C-alpha cells in the first residue's frame, strides 16, 4: 500500500547538494520558491477554470487567451518546482497543499462572467507579483542569483505581460 511507503524527505527539509550555497540559504530559498510555487499553481488553475467556463461576445478570444496563459504558467510552475528540487528541497505539489499555502482567494465552483473572470485574474496576478518582488530581492541578498533570476525573469515578467494582455481586454469592454 502506498500509505505505508516511507517518506524519504520531509517537506521543509533540504538535503545536501553541491551547488556552492550553504544550507541556510538553500533552506530559505526553497521556502520562498515553494511560497511562489503555491501562488503560481493557484493562478495557473484559475486560468484553466476560466478557459473552460468563459462566455459572452468574446468567448473565442478569451477561451484561447486563457489557455495560452495557462500553458505559460505551467512552464513557470515547472521551473519553480525543479529549482526547489535542485536546491535539495521538496516542491509542494498536491492541490490541497496549494490551497493551504495560497493567498489567492478561492473562486466559486460556479461560472462567473467574462469581466469578473478577468478581474479575478488581475487580482491573482497582483498577489503573485506583490509576493514575489521582495522575495526576489531577498534571494539576491542571500547570494542565490539563480533563484533571483527565476523569480524576476520568469515569474515577474510573465505575470506582468499576462496582466497587460488581459487588462487591456477589460479596458476595451469598459470603453464600449
Ligand atoms: Fe481546452
């Protein structure tokens, strides 16, 4: 039974890896990356929900755009999780653990309108960006340039670009 399988490494512990970073820096780096990973997974899943459930006059455009952003966020989550593992940590992975760690408000099970979907996504993007920027600076201070680069060049820049794309769409709807 899988339930009896021993846990090889507890969540929050780091195993020794030779990347030239001390245990304290890697422990904090893994903690920061897991925090950003959980927010990113919640944002990713919000995009798929909205891809499936969108409606209205811009259905096709939003259906495609939401899935494009979902796919880009999948790549970001993979980069975050694999960096956690490369620093000797354990990446958060299961949905119920993500809910526990995420600051992004849980959406309703039901279907929301297109404007509400975009507003919800913009709120989620802003949470990810506000949470990530100070951690990127902290990673730099810890000497962990790789984590700083990942947080800036993938999490922050992807998030800013996606917020622009969906935000402009909302502006178009309001102007009508
Ligand atoms: Fe699809």
